[in-house]
């Protein structure tokens, strides 16, 4: 793969030009090449006619050949002026067209090597001597090759200009996206530091006040506990924003290692139990050993995040005294985790949108950014699994189904 730096340090892959130039050459019969600004031919010469194939067998386009020298001169002029140019090699016309990105030249397309009108045996003899061919061989091909008039060459040049403009606009778009991604990465790093750090400090101070100062008035304790909840919610939303941004840019990743599914489930359930107890919601796990015998190659922290998110949502949308069932199963190649609640359920029209980003549930005073399920599905997909949802409708509860592949062994 041939890569150079475009203006603005944007890499260009010259192989991107290979197919378009091949198609242009075949359609027009012209000879085409792509040069960089250092005077190095990156692609070509591509030939599209019997005459061009004969010329390619001569020394015309050798490194020290006269055709290469002529093309290099045209390239230098186009790089210096940013304008198209042309020259003659005997009766053969050669054109050059600069490639521009944001007004700066990053390469030149050279095309042509065709007669504008019918040539003669004498002219072919002169050209043949310069490039090491037999004059009669060149004449035999030239007399069978239709000339390319000035008007047709202008049409070909316009077609090539449209082609290059399209590809260069795509490169500008890619350059813009690259800069946006870099800005996003900087923003994420800033958010991570500037928002997480003070939230962590605030959380620590609240914990210290609750743990170290005895005999606080009940109203103060209640206020501090409320503050602790809100700080945790804010920290969770910051984490969700960062995870969602990484998902959108393809930067989220997982680190696999051998894990015990039972421990992951216990850790996830323990973070939700207090919330569930305040609403008198029962959690029933089947089998009772939490699937301790099941081993996976997975990212335990991320998988715990998925299960916690599903349990938290189930608890949030299940009324007091409800039930959440967690069912674990395994086949020869799949681990199944189903989380079913007796909550408010999901309308059929809303099911396709459950896993969308910023899809915030409006009923029952839902809080958050609506990113949890969006992130959860992506984490499961990174494990090459699936996350789906089903519900019989409003008031009928919902079931979220995780399916994870198990490596044979």
C-alpha cells in the first residue's frame, strides 16, 4: 500500500486512484499516470490501446526515458502553478492536471499520448528513433489508431477533472472527519478528567461526613444521603456519555479473560439489591447457584455493566411488591441470560426503538440519558452475542434476553 502525506498531514492512499484511472484509460484509450509532488510516478503508465501497448514496450517511459522526462516537466509546472498544462512529443499530445486538496497540490494526473490528427511514416520514424522502436512497427500501429481531436481531448480532460474533484472532495470529507474525531477524543479526555474528578471528590467528602461525624441531625443525614444518590447518578451519566461516544466512533473495546458467570451475576445483583429492597421487589435467580459452573471468555467488568443496567431498569420500571426473574441456561454453544420483570411493559410500537441512543423512557419519572440499553447492546455485540427484548404490552412486564457464544472446549 502506497501512502504519502497530503496537505494538512492527511495520508493519501494512491491505490484509491488505481481503479478509477484503469476505468478512465479503458474508456478513452488514453495513457494515464498519477504523480506525486516529488516527481515520483505512483501509478502507471496505464495503457488502453494497441499503440499505447507498443509504446510501453519501448524505452519511452523508462526512468531515464524521454517520455518520463516530459511527464516530469509537466508535473513540475503543474505543481508550481496549480494549473493544467500540455506538451507535444512529436505529434503525440500529453496533458497534465493537478490534484488539489483545500487549494493545495498533492499530485498530478498525466494523460494523453495520442495523435491529434493522422501522422506520417516520416514522423513515426523520428519518434521511433528516440524511443528505440522500429519505425515501420510504430507506423503500422499509428495508421490504425484513430486520432483524438482537440475537442475530444477537452472532453476527456473535463471528465477526468470531474472524477478527480469527486475523489478529492471525499478526501476532504475524510480529513474533516479525522479532525472531528481528534476533537472528540480530546473532548472525551477533558470530560473524563474535569467532570469525574470533582464528582469523585464530592462523593468522598459526603461519605466522610456520614461516616465520621456522629449525631448528625436526621435532616442533615437525609440531605447528605440524597446528595450521595445524585452524585452517583451524575457520575453514571458522565460514564454513559463517554461510553456512548466511544460506541459511535467504534472506539469501545472489550478485554476477554476467563470468568465465572456466577460471580459476575452476584456482583451485578448486589449493586441493585438495595434499590430493589426499598421497593419490596423480589429477585428470583434460577438456578440457585447463579450458574457457577459456567465459564466464559469475556470481559467480566463490561458484562457486569450490561446485567446491572438491565436489572436497574427492571427495578426502576417495576412497581412495589413486584418480581424480577433471572434465568440462566446453557446449550452446547450458547449461554442464555433472561431478565424478566413484572413491570410496566413496553408497547409493541416502542419495541424497535428500545435500544436507540437517548431513548429516554418518560413514564414513572424515569431518569438518566437513555443511553444504558444502547451501550449494553453494543457490549454484548462486541462479545459476538445478541441482546433482545420482548413484551406482551403495557402492564405485562418485559423480558431482556442475552445470548453469548461459548467457545468449544
